C-alpha cells in the first residue's frame, strides 16, 4: 500500500513533536496491515465525504488530527493535518479538505 502526503501536510508534520510523528507512523502501519481501527484512534468522516477518516493523536500540546482517504488503487492520501482546538471541525478546515479531495479526484480521472 502506498502513502501519499500532500506537501502542506508534510510541512505541518515537520513542525510537530516527535511524539506526534511517531504516533502517526504507528497508526499508519496498523492501517496498512489492515487492522480494523476505530475510536479513539480513527474516526470516520463520511458525513463530509464517503471514505474520509481522521487519525486522532494527542500529545502535551493537545489533540492533533490527520485527515486521510483510501482510493481504489490501494493508496492512502494524507490530505490535511491540524491542531484540534474545538469540538466541531471548523469550516475553514473542511473547505481545505474538500479542495484537496477534488485534486485527488481530478488526478485519478
């Protein structure tokens, strides 16, 4: 399984703690091995887009989220990463996610 990371996500991850990066790596390895992860590690975001999910990580600075989607071609796209500051997904973050999903869809056509 291939993991593709948007450049903006890489930039955000480089600034995060080693703990966040290691926890993300651990969750991605489990996903690649086809572990059926659910809460508290992974949450579906199908209400935003079918197949969309978030990896839920936490460190001393608080909650951190990485939004991803699988494609039919066995590719995991990490499309957005951010510090979670409220219960609800902010509209700004949602619009970024939808824009990047559109890019993936256009790429696969």
